[in-house]
C-alpha cells in the first residue's frame, strides 16, 4: 500500500490527489485553511473557464454579467481565439 500526502487543499492539490489515487494508494490532503477548495468557490462566481469555446466578444462578455463592461477591453486585446490551435 502506497501512502501519498498532498499539501494544499486548493485546485492543484485536489487535481494531484485525484490523479494520485488508485487501488493500492491512499491519498491524504492537508489544508491549513478552514475549508478546502474555498478559493475555487469564490473565483469567477462560478463562471470560470467559460472562454474555451466562445470566440465572439459580444457573446463572451454575456457570461460575465457583473463585469462585462470592464472585461470588454481585456477581451478585445486577448481572446480565446488568440490561443486556439487550428
């Protein structure tokens, strides 16, 4: 039996824990804060990673109702299309 300890209960820690777990592996996640994944819950108001398939700025900003006006400039300079591999 292999025992793995992951230090940090954030997104990366849980990603590592999930991928490190197996039939003969026990994974323990240690987090110094009061709750695990607390930063994941607050980041983006639940709208993280909505840019992966939306390439039109007018449509893209609709996914961010509280910040569409502020994000329009940033999305104009750098959109998901800039990173798209064709």
